[in-house]
C-alpha cells in the first residue's frame, strides 16, 4: 500500500494519522537521535521532511539517518524545488492555493516536473493553505503571500473546495512553523465538512490539548514539527490521545 492509499484507508476507517515533520536545515544528529528514540517507543505513521532553507545535501544526510534507524514512510514536504530525493517514499506536490504567487501555484512545479518523473517518487498533489497564526511565520515570509485570516472560515472552506475541484488529492491547513496559535478547531471542522478528500493540519500544535482539538475537529492527518524539535518526549503525550 502506498502513502496515499494508506491515508485514504485510514480516512475510511475514521482513524486519524500522525506525522512528525523534520527540518533538515535545523535538525542536527543529536536532535535526530532524540527524536528517533521517541519514535522507537511510540511509532508514527509518517515522517515528513523539508524546510524553507534546507539544502539538497542536508536533505540527503537527514534521509539517510532516518532510513537507517526507523521504518515509517518518509514523505518530502518540500520548501523548494531542490528538495527531491529518490530514497523517500513520496512527495507532497504543494500548490499554495491560499496565495496568489504564480511561482508557488505552478511555476516551481514546472521546474521540478521532469526530475519528479525520473525519481519514481509517489507524487501526491496537495492544496496548501496558510492560515493566520498570530505572527509572521517563515513560510508566509518566504512565499510572499498573506495567510487566510483565522476568523474567515468561509474563505478557507471555499479555497479548500476549489483545491479539491481542481484535482488536489489532499488539503493541508498550515499555521506555520513556530506559530503562536494553531489552525482554529472551528475552521478545521468547517473545511472538513465541504471536502471529500483527506485533510491535513499542522503548525502551532505544541501541547496534547491542541493536538486533541485538531483531532476532534476532524483532521485526518496531524503534523507536528517545531514542538518536537524542542521536546521530543511530547510525542508520547500526543499519541496517547489517539483513539
């Protein structure tokens, strides 16, 4: 079963999935070892890997370490078009549908298309949506786009639905790395109601309570990164709340 089939099967079974996000540009060997020890105690469904400033060399090093010491599928969550690696299991082909930057809607995808085809990676078209989080996040700054206001559930729902109608296989609501506030539970719930495809939620989830709120609001897959970089042992707290 490939990555997307796993996500679809879990959605049908009403079982939420969990992914750890690793930024190769920030994670040194010591941090990776701490994270791997936590994963050994409580396995995760996927490891997402990528970051705004990570180089191809850093990506390669990080993937090699992860593949040597754990078995969860590795999914590239690319911060730029050089973050493609044939030893990953899949890549989210992100289209930033909440913004109006043509490079991030189609331009970067054109640059990467031939390399992606040659890589044999499982490519999963994903509608990527930035949600206001209380501060200017790295992804908003680097993408030159404004996030959707956190109180505009109607805009978020319409944008997500447009992504599905355009053929996206996943929708990803993102508050951003180090966000002060996660995506609001009410927004998750309203977006979920209009979609037939799986919904991913990430950013600003730094406590078991916030994790549970995203879970109860209907997220099909929850992604946590920055909080675990600082405190890997939080992984056990998050996954204890899974049904």
